[in-house]
C-alpha cells in the first residue's frame, strides 16, 4: 500500500505570515503618532509665554530601534524647565546692576530676587507610560481589521 501526501496552501500561509510580521512596525508607527499628538496637546496646555514654541519644538524621528519623540532645545530652550521644573533659585541681572519689571504703572527694581521654583509637568513621562498600552491597542486593531 502506497501513501501519498500533498501539501496545499503553502503560498497562502507564507503570505499570511508576512502580513502578520509587518503588523508590529505599523502598530509602532501608529503609536508614535499618537504619543506625539499627546505630547503636543500636553505642551500646549502651558498657555504662558512660549507655549507655542513648546508645541513647535516637539519632533518625531525614526531611528533603527523605533521612534524618538522629544523637544528640540533650539526651538524652545525652556522645554526642559517647564517639563521637569526648577528648584528655588536666586535671579540676578547679567549685564546691569538691577533687575527691572513693570509694577502698577511704573517699574520695580531689585539687585536680585528669590525665585520659588517651578513644580514642572512631566508630560513626556506620562506619554511614555501610555505608549505600551497604545501599541497593544493599535496592534490588536490591525490584527482584527485585517483578519
């Protein structure tokens, strides 16, 4: 008695494996876009001086390991201070003898002031914590959509 085996569907299996293999990279790109938008929205909530520059300084760059999302310090040098905050510190004039600022229709002067510091708003840390959840959601949506 002779037994014969015939394999069919190998091409379909191969194409399905290739499709599934491309999904993580696509999900990562979707996640990077979502995180970038989240960073821009969080930076935009700082409506004081330079908020527009904070949003403009956000960049997303493809790297061999994945994606890099951050702030360009050339566009917004204060991004690090707004994000991480500052300790209390003394502010002194650089090129003059006194600091000057408007106060009640005239100007106030001082040789230095004690800045109380700034608590900061670590929006990049929050978005980094959200990224794995967003990646999982994007990957599941791609798998379900193309199944």
